[in-house]
């Protein structure tokens, strides 16, 4: 099962990249934090510090993925063509 669906590219989400070293993603609503972390680390070759999730009324889940300080969210954002 693929947990990661697509990145969020709102103004607020893009601001979190530089301020909090965090990437925002829409993920499968059945996936848990461990699955999201494992897949994100495998796909992008980075280490994740923490993940916060929230459910939406429209039946999708947002994941806020904070990277460890030695990795830069801006580099991941460039791979995703967000910046």
C-alpha cells in the first residue's frame, strides 16, 4: 500500500518548509505514522524526526513530516518541484 499520495503546496505549507524544516503531505487515511515515516525515508533518502497527522472532514489525512536537522526540507521540496 502506498501511504504517500501528493504534497501540499499551499502558501502555509511552503512557509513550513523553511521555518520548521517540515514537508506537508496528503496521505492514505488508513496509513499510520510508522508506515508514513518508513515510506518517506525510503523515497527521499532522508531521516524523519517526527510526524504529526490530522484528519480532514473530506476523508483525507494530512501528514506534517519534520526532518532531522542534518537534512533540509528545501532540498526535498526541490525534488518535488514545490519550490
